C-alpha cells in the first residue's frame, strides 16, 4: 500500500508514543520507511511536542513530519479523547518523477483565528486549535502555523457544516453590532422561539443553536438572550442582512455527512487514504458516545487509511477564499496523480 495509519494511546504522554503510532502506520502500509508523515498529538504533548516530532521522524526514516496538537484524535480504527494519544499517517516515498500536486495546502495553526495570509490566495484546508503547537518538515513552528503540500496527490473535499436550517430567510430590521434586536418585524428572541420545536421554546438549547448569514457559511453563535427580546451574537450584523435560524441536530448532521461523502467519493473507486478535520463539539461528544461521522466514512470507504483530529475550527477552501468553520467536519479523500 502507499499509505497506512496508526493510533497509539497510554496513561502518560511520551515521545515513544509518537514513534509507536508511526511504526504501526508503517506496518499497516507494508513500508520500511516513509516519504511523508502526518502526525497529530493530543494536547498532553504541548510541552513535549518537539521531542515527539523527533521520535516520529526517526521511526519513519524521514524529516518530512507535519501536524499539530489537538483536542482528540482518530483513525479508521477508532478515536481517542480521554487520554494521551498519537495518531500518524505515513505515505510512501515519492516516485522518481513526481506528478505535481493539486495546489491544496494542508494547514495547522494554534492561532485563535484564521491567519490573514491564509484567507485568500492558495487553497487551504486543515485544523485550527487554540494555543496548539504546530510543526512541518520535522520542526516545531515558532509562530504556531505550519503548512505543507502533498506532491503526487489530489484531494476531493467533503465538507459537512452540521447546521440544519429552521424556517426560511429573514431580514434583519434592527441591530446594534453584536446585539440582534428585530427580524421581519418581530423581536429576535420571539422569532427564534417560533422557529423552534414546541418542547424547546421555553428553554432553548443555546449550545446547539446558530444564525446562518448565507448557505454554506459558518454559523454565528448565539451567546445570550436579553430581557428586551434581543440576542447577543458571536459576530456583528447590519440592518438589511439576510439570515436564518439553524440547529445542530445529530440525526440531520449524520445524514449530511453521508450525503457529502457520497457526492465526493466514488464507491467503485475508493481513495487511497483520507484526512479528516472535525470539531471537538462533534464526534462522540455530539453523537452520544460514538462518532457517527467516522462510521459514515467507514461505511463509504471500508479499509481506507484515515487520519483525523478534533479541534476548535476547520479550515475549508471555497469559491470565495478559505474560511474558518466550527462544529463541522471536513474530509479530504486522496487519489494519486500518477498514471
């Protein structure tokens, strides 16, 4: 095989755990050494990241090690959230005459927001984890930003935002930056309650609600409700904006995940490997102890090596540039560019 994944966990974080993940991945791929290693470590490694990256490079026989620390990890074999863990995906050394790449940059950052230089220009996809450690070419990045390209590979993105719209479009009538006061002639809170199922109107599930500015965009968090019927939002709006209410619903999110994978992956021609960047607010914490997004990938791509991480945000390329999402899942299915 040209790729393989490995997941290792233990009661304590140590560089040996990173080496074990790489060795497991090499064995799965049947490779004596790697041309490229993608390595994710849990936040338990924040102070040992440099030593762990060195251990992974030695185990893989390559300096091309890239990745970051994250809130949790997963491969096609399972997930780990509650103890120190390392997950790795190894790729075979490139052929003598690489076939180029598809121009997609894999990016990892510990910044709280998407770095300005990543918002436009090259297509970028990856993971954001606040205060994470990031690395590429076997070196920890001083600015907590790392990016690489994968020569010889083309990625097919499948993005599942995970927000189920409630009702139709609404026009913002009155707002004061982050304070939404009125939509379509109704107080914002009354409008939201009317869109919710009856059982949630008295005590809305705030952590699962959002406001959508337009289809395909990241949801705007609803932070609190005021006694005057206003809502405090995570982003500013302006009068005249078109919005709609949305809900994070597990059943709808699973259906969306399966639909996006079906659209991106030909069941008759599975990818050679895949990467997945998910939100810590999804996965087992969202689906009641199981990761239905991971299961959807297994069902669509049985036996395909997968490396994934749970973080704060997902970096997603789009027609209007690269955007930061939350509570979503981005899966990149890779096929070879070599004939």
